[in-house]
């Protein structure tokens, strides 16, 4: 599929760090798109493996590769945004893949709706392509409330208008690694709303070295405090959506409780769970809470 505008429509930003065994598949999934008016911006965040050599095996002139010193993915995404030339920026982590119609469906929706923030759905799959989790988007109108309670968005499905992306950048605090994307989503949706595509057009691949598979509870603690502080400083968000802040805080504290329970730190886990429920009693009814209780009993 080709549009008549000579300007690049999509800038696909792929931040990567030591993903030599994954990145080739990610790049190929973009090159396989049925829609062709895109550029691929690969931001190598200081890899020490053969990531660069893998990228060099691709000769497509739509690929632009940049190596930077390691500053974490927030800085890498921002670097890619600043280098982008497209009308819209979208993101692909280097261990995930787009399905062949991801950009085509995105182009059709954006051409029709001309929205600032569009999201295309994804599924979580294992290395054998078996579906592990089907993501449920629900209603666009209550999106802010629901992602505050339990974030179901993910950078793999995001399309930001380029001027919006440049204004609402990711945090470059390298210790703020849990929910740094949610912070951006909240601020943009609060101002511009969101459009959904419910059909799955991308796969998030589950493997043991994913960020959420190796989380230190102290990182969650730092990240939630950082996010709450930043949201309170955002005058527009605080004036209009301050009621969401305890819900956001409770969600991340219960996540901290989960990881503490998995490490058999039972007393700390219970304290965090109680704190989360006090902030938002609905935490009591999450599947996550059931998982915490099981770990506390059986670990």
C-alpha cells in the first residue's frame, strides 16, 4: 500500500540494547509490512554484543542506525523521536514483532480520524508463537481510569503524531524504568484522547530476559514515587485528574507486593498489599491479589 504524500508517514523507532538474538526478527517484521511509506530508526543504546552486525545485514535504505552511549530506553526513544522525519512516530521494542498489516491498518485509521494518539492492539506470545495473553482494550471513553488501575497499553501499539511526541517525551531518569511509558500515555490521553483498533496487529514476545521478568521491588518503589511526583507537577493533569493519582499509586504498590511475595518476603509483601488496598479498595479484587495470596501461602 502506498499513499500519495511524498513525506514519510511513519517513523518506526526501535530502541535496543544487547538484543542480537531478537533484533533481526523485529526489523524483518517492519520490512514485511504491506504499507511501505516508513523509516526505521534503530537506536542502539550502547550494546556490547553483535547487535550492530545484525543490523548491517539489512540493506534497505529506509533503515537508519544510531549508536549512543547507554542511557536506558527512555533516552533512546527520545533520541529516535528527535531524529524522526515521519508524520507519526511508533515504537517497536527489539524483541517484539509487528504483524504484516500493522502499519497499513494504522495508516487507514489515522487517515480517517487524524487523531493525536492512536493505539493498535497486541497479544503476548511465547517463542513458539502460542498466545499467552489476549489484550483487552474495552471502551475508549474510560481509558484513563482503566490504565491508571491496570495499564493495558504498551509502546508496541502506540502511534503518536510527531509534534505531540516531541512535546511529551519519555523521562530520561535511568532508574525510572517501570511505568515510564504509562506516564507519557496519561499526559497525552488527558489532553488529546485516544483512538483504538481492537484487532491484534503486533506480538509482544514473552521470554526470560524481559524487563518485567527481572524486576527488583525497589525499582518499582522508586518508579512509582517518581511518577506520582511528576504527575503532581503536571498542572493540567493534576487540576483535571488528581483523583487518578491514588489509583495509579495503588496499582504500582500492589505490583511491588507481588514481586516481594515471589521473593518470599512475606511481611513486606503484606504491608505493601494493605497499603495498596487502603489507597484503592478495588485492588482487593484483582487477579494480581489472588496471585500474591497464593505466593504468600505456598512459597
